[in-house]
C-alpha cells in the first residue's frame, strides 16, 4: 500500500497521530514554462544533461535553468529516496515517468498530476495574466492523466497513469468570478466521481484586490471551503486540502471543524530555509497533516537533504532551528555553497504567498533569537557525538535522550550526504 493511503487512514482514525503527508510539487511547468525546472545549482547524481547552445548567442550565466531531462532525473532521485508520500507532476511529465517508465510501480510514493491550470498560475515571463482575476481553465483531462489518451478503457479500475490530481480554486470575493469558479469545480467533481479519480483541493488566496483585509483572509478562506464542500457528499469530496497557512487560529479553526477534512498547507515562494522548516513545524502543531512544497524543495541547494530535514521535523526528531543547522552541516560536508549564510538562513521572513511571488503581503526580515548562537556543525564535530549503543555497536534508540537522538541524526545525515 502507498504511504499516502496508510497515513490518511491513520489520521482519520486517530486525530492525535503524528502521521504527516509530504508532497513534492514538480508541476511548475504548467505555470512558469522554461524556468520551471529551477536553477542548475543542484543536479541529480546522474549528472547534467547539457543542452547545446551557441556561445555567440548565450553566455553561461544566461543559461541558468535545468532542462527537462535534468528535471526528470531529480524527480527520479526524490522518488527513489522514498521520504515523500506524493509526487505532483504535470500531465506530460506524469506520462513520461508514470505511464511510459513505470517509476511508481514498485514505489510507496503516489504519483499525482495537476488537474487544472487556472489563469492565476500562468506565471510566464513578461506576462500579466497573474494580475487578472483567476479564470477557470483545464488543459489536461482526467483520462489523459489516468492513461495518457483521450479515452481510457473503463472495463477496469487499473490505470497506467496517476489516479490522483490536484484541482485548484481561487476565490476573489466577486460574485460572478467565484460563481464561475465553483461551476467549473462542480463539473470536475462530477467527472472525477464517474471516473473514480481521486483529487485534493488547493485553495489559493485572492490573486487580486478582494476587499478582504489581510488579517481576515484566513476566515474568508475557511468559510468558503466549508460552504463550497457542504453540498458535496463523501463520494465527491477531496482527499485533503492544500491552503495558505494563515496562522494558528485559522488553522485550528478549520482543522477542528470536521475530523474527516484533512487540512494541508502550500509552501509558496522559496524564502529562507528557516521559513520552510518553521512553516511545516507550526502548521503541523496547529492541525495540518499535509504539506505540499514546490519551490521550497526545487530551489534547495540539496533537495534530498532538504526533504529529509522536513521529514525529521514532522517526525518530531529535530526542531526547525536544529534542522537549519543540520542542513548547513550537510552542505558544508558536500562543499556546496549555501544561497545564504547560516545567520541569514535562520531568519524568518513574512512573504507574499501568491503563486508568482509578486503579491502585496509584507516582506520583512525578523532575526530569530537563536540564529546567532552557533556556526554550522563541522563533519568532525558531528562524527565525535556520542550516544548509547548495543553490544554489536548499533545505536540503542531506547536509551537515547532527545539530545543524543539529535546528535545521532546529524551524524547519520552527514555520513549519508557527505
């Protein structure tokens, strides 16, 4: 069984469970185009797949993005690592990796595809689409996601492609706009139910001025979610939600409303490493059971180490601050230059959460008190850590206290990635 299904069942059976679903969003080609694979500063272990560009046309600095083969290599690497629960892709990438290659056939990771691409994710260079009120739109069909063609064989429930999709809606507090959004969502839900296609629901904040004060957006979104799903029976409801984290009150209000409504968060723009680690920690603390991070993972200096830190945080093994330091320790061990020095990477920034990162929310940096206390751990210091062991030399987890467990995790990560 896929870990997604195991964890969903556990969360619904036991609300106090620490089970947490992590999704990697590698579907940005449906939003950003050529820039979607991200900067070439991180490549998979398979190495680069250099494209051929004319030196008289391009400089090395200008050609700074991964190409699609390099992007697919990274997806394969993250899936083989096995620490995420969902890999979200575009319909085309899903076809290449899920249908043609069978990447997920013997994996516990669940493949998923973006089921719609409303206009507020059309974040192309020099475009202005994201500044207009979001309009419903779908490029891929459910059949194309499930089997890679316009019409699937419905004599069986087994499909070679993904049978999970992300459907996104954006409420802008305009009657006509929001009505059209809900009508499109209704058509999708009905088709998904007929074709036994599972989905999770992403609810963006308004992408244009809505008249709702920023401090009230959490309430606006919560009420819209509950109202929109109140008329939907269980057979047509999403597996879980993906929303902007609006703080503890808004998260707890929605998470406690209905135990069957599993709430998750979206990551937004890259920000600092501490932004990402603190976000997933705080959201889980106040009721979230899912996190779907796209740019926060894709822009990381070392994606596998970044994902492992997310898992350690949600498992309660390290704090966000400790994870930042451990992550920098991995970068140091691998001789990878971080985007930001540790001191800056431990700052918490309040950033815009619009899809293209160009929203009007505040963007101020606030140093964290613990941020200046220690340099990143050196490999030698990490390796000298001690913890109780069994007679055969293996770690004795039952006798470890929290400090020893953290030391062991840092040691293991350094060995694994260094």
